[in-house]
């Protein structure tokens, strides 16, 4: 029987690190650009860094701004009421902006379905417990 090592190969470690940095950069841009989501990119960065750069993973979890939300998501799949409100409001504002700018009706319908689904999912998530606040 051949024993396999659980340690990632150096090439895959590098790919995970590149993905983590790229996702973190895109998440940071999402803080400035209204149509670019931040949270999914931060979660991808967290996932990739856990596999390629555990020290980065811990830095993201310990970050004063990102850490509490990430930890609440990992522990309870919880999203704060403020984050839910902000995400749904921004999706609504984005949709209205596209409507006013004359985007094709088929695209508006598809985005309305997508945004409504995402908002419904967010609203269905519990809020973080008192211990995590």
C-alpha cells in the first residue's frame, strides 16, 4: 500500500496563495465599487488561504473589520442584520440604476430573480449570537 502525504504540493500551495491574494484584492475593490460584492471574495480568500497560507487565514480571521463577520459565518452561518440590510439595499439600488440606464428587459428580469433569491437567502440566515458580537 502506498502512503500519500496530506501536505499540499508546492505548486498547489502557490496557486492557493495566488487565489487568496486575488480574491482579497477583489474583495477590497468591492468596498469601493458598488456593483462588486465584497463578502464572496473574502470567503474565497479565507478558503484558499486555509489551504495555501494558514498564517494569512488567521490574519483574515483576526482582522478587526472582517474577522467578526467571517467568524460568525464560519461558526453559525450567521449574517448581521446590518449586513443583510446593506446587501439587499445595494442590490436594489444596482437594479434600479440598471433600469434607469436602459438595460435590456431580459437582463433586468434575470437580475431581479437573482437578486431576490440572494436577498431571500440572506434574510433566512440567523443573526450572530450575543457571544460573537
